[in-house]
C-alpha cells in the first residue's frame, strides 16, 4: 500500500531573467513501516520537495497523491484538509504557535480535526522529556526543547506520514536520541511512514531507505 506518491515533479523559480530548477522530474512513494532519509547538500532541492509533498508549495509539473486523493494543483483549502488529515509536518522553523503552550501546540491539529488526543500528546511529550514543560510557551524553551515540542506537534494528531526538514539539525546528542526513538517508533512500531531530510548519522542508521538528491534530481551517493 502506498500512503503518498509523487510522480515526475518539477519546480521552477524565477528571479528577473534567472531561472532556478529546484526539482527536475522527481518521483517517489512512501509506504507503511518505511523510514526514508533524504540526503543532499544545501540547494539540492530537499526543502522544496518536502514543501511540495506537504502541500505548502505547488509543483509546476507532476502529480502528488496522499491517501488516494490528489494533493497537487488543488485549492489551498483542499490541500490544508489533506495535510491535517494525513500528514505531520516539521519544518526547519516556525512550527510552534507563539501564544500557545507546549501542550496546546501539540493539540492544535487534532482539535481542528475534531479529535484532540490529550493522552497521546501527554505520552509523546513525556517520551521526549517535556513532561514538566507542558505549560511553557515557545519563547521559554531552549533550542532542543523547541525541536522536541515541534516533533510532538507534528505527531500528536496521529498522522499516517511524517515529513520533517532537518529535525535534529541544532540539538544535542541526548535530544537527537529522544527524537530518533520517537520517529523510529512512529514508523516501525505503529506502521506509519516518514521522509526525513537530515545530516544525522543516527537517523540515517535507522532508515529503511536512503535517497540522495542533487540539483533537483535523484542521484547515486
């Protein structure tokens, strides 16, 4: 079974007369129980690919389907509905709502879906060492705490797929361990799928598949 499929994705950006080809015919499938790690240097197209797969950006060509429904080339309201129903998204920044507590951030998407899961949120926050920080605000968190809270916010509503862009880029070894364990359990114990752009050797070591992106195309390592 395929949870997410992307076929022949292209994405171009124009600044004046200059054209940047961020994606050039990228295709992939994400399946249950599969942790996929995405490797590539800065500017390789990793963030663009994740943004398109999350419905936060729209490819200029190609097709994306999530949960059997078309995500690409659809109105924003349709993409937002599919994103909330099927995806957990963790970007490099801006994942937490500043005026909400750690716990409330974890419950946002579930509340919008009409099924907030407080028990799951509490369990995940405890698992990443934030059990005593439930009522803290994002401005009161360290960098590592912010990353852990953002991961929980992406997972607490029970999505089928996690899309994460450098989730452990600026955290210490202990935090990286907590986050890697949570992602591993999400995929391998709960039977979900994850696509993670990372430079973490620990995460790459847990991966079922490692993909390499260069200049907007798949390439060999």
